[in-house]
C-alpha cells in the first residue's frame, strides 16, 4: 500500500503496509451503534407516540440524540487523546448497554427522551475514539490507515442503509422496545472484539488527578457545550418557530469560548490550529455542507415519493435504498484511489457526482417519473456518498496532529450533525408545506448550489497535490 507525502514541488510515494483489517473490523462494530440508533427510531415514533399519548414531542427522541452526540463526540475525542482511546471506546459501549437495558422500561416519554440523550453520549464516543485507536496503531506500525478508515465508512454507509429496515422489522415483530434491546448484543460483540483484538492503550505517565483535569480543560468543555447546545436548539427550531433569542446566548458564549481556548495551554478545542490550518478548517466546513446536501436528499426525497409520487412506505424504502447501498459500494473504489492519490480526487469525484444527482432532481424528476428512473437517480445520488464521506474523513485525518486525532474526529462528527440540522430546516423551507414537484425542484437547486461550491473547493485542493494518510 502507499501513502503520498506532498511538498510544494514534488509528491513522494512511500510504500506502507496496510493496517490489519481485524482492528478496523472490531472498531467498526462499535461505530455501527450511532447511525443505527439515529435511523431505527424513525419507524418507532408513531408507536411510541401511541403508547405515551404524545404527538410531536416524540421528535425530541431524534433531536435529543443528535444534540447529545454533537457535544459528546468532540468531548469523547479529547478524552481519548488524553486518557486512552481504547478506554474511552469501551466506556462508551458500557454506557450504551446500560441505557439500552433500562430504556424499554421508561415510565414516561420524558424519561425515554433522557435515555436517548444518554444513548447519544454513549454512541458519540465510538467514532472519535475509534479513529484515534486507528491513528495510534497505524503510527506505531508505520502502516497506512486508509483501508481501516475506508472500512469504517463502509460500516457507516451500510448501517444507514439497513437501519430503517432493521427498525421496521423489530418494531413490527416485537415492539418499539426492541430497538433498544437490539443494542445489547451489538455492544457486547463490539466490546469483546476490541478487548480481544485491539492492543491496550500505551501506558500513560503517572500524573495526579489535578493535572489530568487541567489537561481536559473543563472550562472549555462547559463553554463549548453551552454554545453548541444553543446553536443546535436554534437549528432544530428553524423548521417551526425559530428560537432566535438563543443567539443572545450562543454568540457571547461562543466568543468567550474562543477567547478562553486561545489562552489556555491545553485547550479543549485547539482554535489556534483551526485559525492557522486552512486545510483543517475548510475540511470541517466542507463536511458540514456535504451533510446538508446528503440529509436534504436522504430525508427530503422520501417525503416527496410518499406525498407527490403516492408510493407506500415499503416502496419508498426500496427506491431510496440505492442512495446508501451504492454509497457503501463506492467506498471500496474510493479506498483504492485514496491509497495512491490521497483525498483530493475523492472529493473531486464526489462533488461532481453530487452536482449531477442534484441536477437530476432539479430538472429531471416529476410526479409522473417512472419508478425505474427514480431508482437510477437514487443510484446516481449514492455514488458521491462514498467518495465524499471517505474524502472528508481523510482530509481531517491528514490535517490533524496525531496527538489531537480523537478531538479532530469528534469535531468531524459534530460538523455532520450541524449539517443534518441545517438540512432539516432547508427541507421545511423548500417544501413550505406538502412535498410537491416544485418543492423537489427547489431541493435540487439547493443540492446543485452546494455541489458547485464543493466542486470549486475540490478543484482548489487538487492543485495543491495529494496528502498523506
């Protein structure tokens, strides 16, 4: 396998062995939990609402997990960098198992929402700590991490594709409680696999607890959590009655957070690095925009298929399945390309594919479009997912310092969830009511606009040469 190091004038190809797949396989089982729990709940909301005599309040079962994960992911990543990635990964699995065991017995919807928040904290730990484990093992073995990160992308794409189907089967065969119980064997298998296959964390120097808390930067963590909570609540409210007054919290707390992080020796988020590393900052912005487009399609297209194309939910699931399924398949080709060329070509292909798919929605789809054409368009929309997902992940991985890999991966996850919530607001705005042909066309225009911006950035990156991974 190869890694590519770029300089201003030349690109030097260095032969590196691939990190054994057993490591990424064990870690990937744990990272399945977050996308599965994000998607399985969608098919359980109606039944949960009936059981608890609730209406739109059930949406907080979705939003609560998103909010918790957006904050927990960078927190877990920072803890992984300081205390040990394997240790944080396993702790997250234990929390997932405990919450999943008690959630089916929640006496009220409020308690169930609280359980989903805790579940978001637990599942938010796996990806950043998993990437930190991969980085550590790859550096110690002087191996390439591209194949391992590609395998994590395949796990993510596959679980996104299968989540609604698994959830539908569990709810239909048993009841909504089963989507929580399902986590128990997954967490157990993932935990045992990591314990058996993944090496222990390197020994940490013996520091007193006061020194450790200083390194964690509790003040920075609290300020980040407060600012991110306010921001996410604003984004979640955009589809209904926007909570603009929360800007009075988000902006000053955000400014205070930046000022504080610039002054402390071991910041929770290295804002100085973000200010000086345009590559890393642009990678987070790019990830956010990519997921605005992805979730706008992934959630906006099914609504149109049901309301305008008049398909029943089972057929809707089959029509949109290629979006995630093809995305999982394209990761294989993207991984091979990334080994020799870095993330640049992946982002170029992904952006161009998104532009083509968005154009198809904007100019080639209406309520009379044949099913086979809709399936083909879904397949086209799936192509950029694998390339963009792995390309953005590798861009962040390559730009982040090795000692901050966990925190960087956590912020990568947070960027995804900010994009997801912006997409929810965008869907509400472009449809402005029922999902009509005109609304889908506007959705296509949105995707085309985002894809054009991403394509310009990808062309800029391609001129700077390949990056190491």
